[in-house]
C-alpha cells in the first residue's frame, strides 16, 4: 500500500482504501461498526459547519478542519462500498443520470427557489 497524494478517481480511491485496510488496518471492521463510524464522522462535519456557518462559536483550541472531516467521511463510505461490492464510480454515474432524468425540470420550476 502506497501512501501518496495526488488527484485520483473513485475507483483508484476505493482500491487505496481497500489496500490500506487489508495491510495497515489488518481487516475491515464489521459493516455495523463502519456504519457507526460513518455516523460519527458525519457528526464531526456537522460540528464544524455549526461553528463556521451557524451561530455556534468554536471552543478555544478547537480544530475546525472541514476538508479533513469530509475526507474521513468519504473514506468510511468507500470502505462500506467495498464491503458490499459497490463500484462507487458506476453508482455515482448512474445517480447523475437518474437525477438528470427525474429532476430535469423540478428545481427550475420550483417557485421556492426563485
């Protein structure tokens, strides 16, 4: 498992997560544990946004690194996808197609958005 940065696609990212988990991480946590970890990471994202975009103030010395927390969330999502044999690149492409068909006029015609 190579730990290097750079721009990578979803399939390469999923493979990197799998490689890291199987070597450095020893094995995958159970899907239920990963779901709990995902919930925890989303909570960290919410905490930061509540302080940066909401009315709540940060505590002295509190770390507000939204990029890192979003990356943690993405990592766990990829681990869950790997455990369930889901190719996120394909799933995301299908999701975009679904939205293009289903929602082609929905938001444009929503008077709440004008």
